[in-house]
């Protein structure tokens, strides 16, 4: 079983506390969501786990399968099997879907099988360019096919429903379970209640703080009844210099 621990992390940017002594634990038994309003710090948590530039100096530690990855650069983390999809679906002009999928596995039969799994007819799509001639939803599906080929150990999906069609919730839910079948740690970043409901366990974050955690059906009620109605301005406070 894979295990990821986000241990007591404090992350300061531009003199503002973006993440405040936050601890989160993930494993490959459940599908997790990281939920909270806009500006809560959800994407930042993903970027800290990946080690994007500007996101590798913080207090606390990130432990993957009992080893600290805090001092590893992004390439080393990717090589360990940690990956993240960003809000905006991928788009490359001059690169075909076949080229893009070949980054993970150049076996055409496997590529076709994964395209079919994400609901794309491989005969129609494999040679198409991964550019704006495809819809956001189609490009997101290609990203998911690429994850199926990659078989990563940690999959962080940042707002997977953004920029794609409304009927995508069932598709996303199906993909979450496909990823779980690969024994990956699956973490979905979202502020969409319908997506939250499709996960097993949730961490609720607000203003860089952990507000609550537990089974998604329990956190769902809290989020629906308190957070959505809450008018609290979700901007990090400046650190007061003494
Ligand atoms: N690189 C950065 N520099 C300065 N502020 C940032 C940076 N990244 C995020 N923030 C701030 O941190 C807060 C949390 O951002 P983010 O993690 O993107 O929130 P969420 O994904 O929950 O909407 C926001 O107030 C945002 O403006
Ligand atoms: Mg975000």
C-alpha cells in the first residue's frame, strides 16, 4: 500500500501564511478529496506535494512511503510516481495524442485500450493533434488516458471538472475508481459537492487551515451547510512584522 503524509506544513509566500501547520494523511485504500472555497490553499497543497518551483521551501515535511521527499526536485518526485493534473486541460500544438501518450508508453495497442477506457474512439483520436481543435473535455480525457498508461503511485487531480462539460461528473467518478484499481493514491482537489460525494474521505481546508476531515458524506453536509453560505473572505493575512 502506498502512503503519503503531509506533515505539519507551514508555507509562507509574499509574507502571507498560505498553508498553516497543516497535516494530511493519504493512502491507496480510499479516494480522497481536498475540498474548500476558492483561495483556501488547495492547489498550493498539490504544488507542495509535487515540488513545483517556488513551492519547495516550507516548514514541516512531505513523507512518501516512509521517506522524506522534501529535498527532492520535481523530476525525482515524478520518477517516484507522483503526478498532478492541472485545472486547465493540456494543450500542445503540433503534438498528436499518439505522441503525448508515448511519453508514458509507446505501445499502440495499450494506447488504444486506454483511449477506449476514457470514452474516446482510438481510430478517430490517436492521430489528432492535442490542440484547441479538441474540446476541454476531450483533452481532459486524453490526460486521464495518459495517467492510465503511466500507472503513477500518487495522482493529484486539480479541479478535474473545470473547463469540461457538465455531464462529466459520472465520467470523473468512474475514472477515480479506475485509478484506485491501479493501487494509486487518488487525491481530488475540488469545490464541487457532486465530485466530493464520489470520494470516500475528505479534508476540508479554509484559509490554509484544516477545518475538518472525515468520511465524505459527513464533510459534504458541513461544506454544503456552512462553507457554501459562508461570506468569510478567504484571503491569507499578512504576517505582522514586530
Ligand atoms: N505563488 C503564489 N504567490 C503568492 N500568493 C499565492 C501563490 N500561490 C497561491 N497564492 C495565494 O494563496 C492562496 C491559496 O491559493 P490556492 O492554493 O490557489 O487556492 P485554491 O486552490 O484553494 O483556490 C490564495 O490567496 C492565493 O492568492
Ligand atoms: Mg485551485
